[in-house]
C-alpha cells in the first residue's frame, strides 16, 4: 500500500492533467485552488430543498456545530430556548440585506441548527 503523501501526489498529478484549472499555492503540494463547474441548477437545489430541510430537521448526530447538537440531545427545551434567542437576535426581518454584524464567537450556535424559527426563515415543510 502506498503512503498518504504518494497518494496525494498521484491524485494531484491526475487532477493537473485533467480539464480542471489547478493553481498551486507556494509551490507546494499541500495547498492549491481548483476551478471546476458543477451541474446546472445545483445551487438552486441547495437553497430550495437542502437548506429548508436542514432547518426543519436538524441532525445532531452529524452536526456542523457540536455544542448546539450536544445541547439539543441533552436538553431539548434549553436548546429550543437558545434557538429562539438567536432568532430574535440574528434573524430579524428588517435585517435582510443589511450588512452582517461582527462574527459570532465559538460559544454561539450556528444558524444552520436553528429549528425553532424555521417557519419564519424557510417556510413550511412539504406534506
């Protein structure tokens, strides 16, 4: 079996020989940019299907925010209260299109895991 560095080198070489635009950073094999074209309407699917479903049905077993997931599994009422607080603080209708505030700290929940304000943000789920 080959080493991980050899595998990475081979994969990068294949990528560079393909139709993708590959730009190396600092002439190393650890950092690089790749331009690729996704399927048409990919992003439409993300905004119309994936994000609303994620907001309506968060999955604490595969979290983006581990602290929020732990709170959700450990103390659901406390989690829902925290979501309501974040909705009031960050999901105000008058803020749509406004400049974003300072970045939140690591202690704060990510927006992807707020499920109590999803009626306002994502609409109703399909029956």
